[in-house]
C-alpha cells in the first residue's frame, strides 16, 4: 500500500506511526491549498511579502528558495514554502488575470469554449451585454473563406424591422447601411446621431434613388417680364427641389431672390429661355454676381417667341448664390418649361 493517496498525494496515517497528528495536519495543509485553488500570480522567486496560505505558480526557471521547483505550486504555511505538483484536470482561479484555467498538457490552459458552440454571450477583449451579446474590441476582425466564397448574413424578422451595419464615432451614429425599416437597401448618414438623411435607396426592383441629392428647378414666378438692359433677376418659385436648395436675399432690382447652393461640388447647370425680342439679347447665370456658368443669346425681328437652352458643368461651393443677368430688352416668359434654371449636384 502506498503512503499517499492516488490523486492529491495526501499522506496516510500509518498504523505504527507515532505523532499521527503531524501526518494529519500535513494532509489538511495540502487540502487547504489545493481545494478552491486561487493562484495569486506566476513568479520565479518568492515574493517579498506573502500572506499565509497564498499560492503562487512557479515559473519554468525559478531561483532562490524555489530553485528546482519549476511548474509547481508554492504556498506559504507557517512561514515556510510548501510545494504541490499540479495534476491533470485541476482548475485554478488566476487572480491577476481574473480568469479560470485548467491544468492540461503540462501547463495551465484557458478553458475551451463549450463543445457544442452555444453560449448566451461572448466577449473578445470586451464585455457583452443583453443587447450586444457578441462584443469584440480589436484593431481588426477577419472573416476568411474556407476554400471558396464567404457571406455575412444579417436577418430580420419583419419588413418594419432593421437589418443593418451602423458606423459610429464616440458611440454616436454617423452612417448606416442595410434594410432600415423597410426592404429597400439604403445608405443613411447623420452629422449628430439624431437627424438622419438617406443618401441612397435601392428598391427590390433595382431602382436607385438619391433622395437628398441637391437639385432645383426654379424661375421668377410664372408670366411675362421684360428686364431692363443690364438688369439682374432672381427667382420666386422653386418648382422642384430636394437636398437643400433655397431662396436667399432679394435681388436689388426687386425681381426675385438669389438661389442658395447647399453643397460643394460639381453641378450640372441648365438655363432655358423663352424670349420675344426686337433685337439682340443675352441672359447669363452667374455665381455670386461675378462668374458666368451658363449663358444663352439670340436675335429676332420676326415678333415670334424663340426657345434656347444652355447647359454646363460648374464647381459651386456651399453658400454660393446664383442669379440671372440680362442684356438687350427681350420680353421673357418665366415659368416651368419656359424661362427657368435647373441645377443638380453631380
């Protein structure tokens, strides 16, 4: 019969043994260290200060009082260091890491994930919660193929629900792409996380819309006006608009308002004119009263209405304003499909 137990190597009290209490106390000391094992840390030599019963994992190259005890557990008992050889399957709580480990393959291993791969929450360098049940904090995430393609699936229960990717700055939403509240694929953006604008929407039939692309179709009301030679006119009516085009300050002549540009970038500009003139005339669309971006001219003596159109691409800045400048003395028919200005951001 062995003098120690098979699993924990606890000493037996032998029949002929004197001072049996010593052996019994040794067994209690080993149990006290190994049961509900808590490892304070991994060291190569004894700490300067240690509490009674404190347990340490000895590193592979120990020295001093721990020399030759690499890989064992050391615990302080009555001022002396005692050593335990860990056994397969032992579990210990590593205090510094706040992590439970299991002794296997000659070392303390992190516990594996459940073999069936099912768990309620999972955090990778992060703390999950009931809403974010999978939480990852890392410089990057890799989803690789297994020999062919790879798909990421985001499923929602009903049409009115949301299945999307949300991009944030400081936990405040800035962009979202996916199926947000309907089954049309959309890209939405926000400057503050509160007010959202749909930049792009694609229907299930593949129809693409840009509902916030700046565009406007405007004229000086509807009707006949004869601006004086050298006069400036603006706009009173925006017939079609989206994306922020608006009317600004009144024109000095009293004929309409400036058209205010909402966004910076290249714009398509189309100037349409329906005129009745007794001689030469011209109309030019100018930015900030200076830079000509589109112009048309004509001459007629027949007393009939003529229609002309000029188009161009111009770079405009947010806050610029557009108005029309006239030469000659043509009578103009203002209104949609008549004399009007159309602009949209490319």
